[in-house]
C-alpha cells in the first residue's frame, strides 16, 4: 500500500507542467526585485523584507499566492472548476454590483472592498469566473458558435460583467474583457469580425483627430475594398471605387471653394453613398446568398453610427481625465506636466537604461521618485532603466514563453473545456502585457492595468495565480500528456 501511495505521489508531481510553474515563479521574482528597486532609497537603506516597504508586503502576497496555488493544484478536485463555474460566475457578478454601492472610493472608482488591512477587487475574480463560465458554456456538445442564439449568449457572458465594471469606473479592467475575442477566434469566430473591431478603433481615432467625414469615407473605402477582394473583382477597385473615393475626398474642398457648391453639405453626400452601399449589399447578398455582403452592409451601418456617436461618447460618457489622456496620446493636446507627466517620465526612465541598464538599484528615476505609480502600473519602466533593453526583452520573453506554453497545452488538450479556458488565460495575460507596456512607452493611454505577476498588489497577484494554477490543474488531469 505504501508503495502504491508513493507511485501516486510521484505521478501527481510528474504530471504537473513545471515549465508553466517555472515561468510563473520567474516573473514573480522579477516583480518582487523590481518593486524593491522602485522604492529603493540609497540614503535610507531598508531590507527587501521590511514591512514598511511595498516589497515586504509583496513578499507576504507571494507566500499567500503560492499557498492559493497549492490549494488549487493539490486540494480542489479539478472537476469542481467546471461544475461550480455557473455558481461562481453569479456570485462574483453579485459582488461586482455590490461593490458599486458598498465599496470604498479609490481615485474616482468604486471597485474595492476594504476589509481591515486587506482590500480586493471583485473585478479580478471576475476574469477567472468569466473564463470558467465561457469554457463551461462553450464546451457543451450542442454548442455552435455559428448558431445565433449561442453566439449572442456568449457575448452576454462577456459583456454583462464588463459593463458592470465600466459602471465601477474601472475602464482599464473592463478593456481586458475584449481579449476573450481572441479565444472566440480560435473557436471559429470569423476573422472579419475581428477586423471590424479593429476598424471601430481606427474610425474612433480618425473622427477625433481628423473629422467624421474623413473617418466615414475611409471606412466606406475599406469595406468596398474588402468586398472586391472577397468576390475577386479587383477591376471594381480601379474602375469604380478608387475614382469615387478621389472625388469624395475633394468634395469638402470644392464646397468651400466654389460658390455654386456652397449649399451642399459633404456629410449628407457621404450618408447617401453609405445608404446606397447598404441597399446594394443587402440586395446582392440576398440574391447571391452571400453572407459576406450582408456582413458588409452591417459594417457600413456600424461605421455611420460610430462617426455620429463619437463626439457624444467622448464629451458625455468619458470623464475629463480619460479625455485628457486620449488627447495627449493622440497628439491633440500637449500636457507634459499633467496627464502626460507619467508617460513622459516613464519614457525617460526606459530610454536612460540604454542597452544593458544602469544596474540594479542604480536607477535615478526610481530612487528619486520621478515616476508616479512606479511599483504598480509603471513597474516596467524600472525594468527598462535598471536592466536596459536586454532586461526588458528578457522580461517580455518570459511572458511570450508563458503564453506560448499555455496555448500549446491548450491545443494538445483532449478536453474542450481545458482548451477554451487555456485560451482565455493566454488572452488575458496577452492583453495585460500589451496594454501595460504600451502605456509605459506612450503607445496607449494610461488606463491603470497592472503587469501580470510583476506589478505590486495582492489582489492582482492572487487572481493571476489562481487563474494559471487552475489551468495547470486541468492539464495535470488530462488523459494525454506530452513533453
């Protein structure tokens, strides 16, 4: 009996994906060391374990996170994650709503529960429960993403918690929910829908920086180009669409210059052109049973709605600090001492690191506190300053390897539930990585998204730990193992 027990124990440890665990531990170590560096004071040196420093508190969060990971991996039955997914989704949804009314107000948001010395965000838990619920719902034998009912129910599972988090004024956290569309693409979502989502962002930016006319004209041109390529009608591009786009692009100038055209509103002309496109696409799509043209008609309507609604959303929905950050990012406003201060100082810190960095605990931007929130949202600039370009690349490489390993394990899984959940985890980590680093180097607005496992904070660390170790637990219990 003892021999059998020893074999089971060895198998239990053997089947764990130690590569994922190793990458997880490496990123935690990188984070802990750089949290200490971000608040290091050469004139008042304190231990990295000191409770008066964030590094000391983070060490406690790390120990408790490892305890949580062990609990998930060795105590909780792996089938419980699938069985209890709906209940967990509903319970966390209740917490998301409750925190709006009962949570503490922190920098304008109501997203934190404060329980004595401990505070936590239900939004962090919601990433896990939403991932589990999506995996549960989409792994059903009868599920088909192409089925209209299944598709819209899937969207509801994503957007309901996302909209509640927006109501908490946690726009950055809500943005992470868009990462689930990467998982949906793997499960069969049309790539054209992702392209439409990308174009929505482009139209939004063009409407703000150029004009609604320019944004809508560009959208119509791209949609027409896509229809021509899809139908292999390249000649339409040069014989019809290109000349028409050139004429329409000069129309505003002509209306301002020539008196006989001064009565004409170019935007009205563009709306008529958009209506003609919608009617033409719908008729042809119905006659030819072509779903792509039907999708193109929806894209045209969406483009018109976006160009009309952007001014309202920007002025009435977004808050002042959010508008300012977007304006600074897009070059519409120069505010180096205000909204652009964090990013400016972050870029100075990263740029000053050069190829190999200034050396650990030698960063002047870090030591003298030039970058606000340097141990949380802007932790990457500490890495860039003290570890240089090579250290930054190495850190990013750790993330890439972690995401790649999760995807590979997901692809080799026999269980659809494991595959879908794994892609959710990989997508969330990827979104955090891109947005966080993007805002520290000035490519994205500052929206308060931590760097996974590296930024200071127990709530985020616990959430990512549980998220990753649930996946490791699911993989450990797969019938098929691989190197």
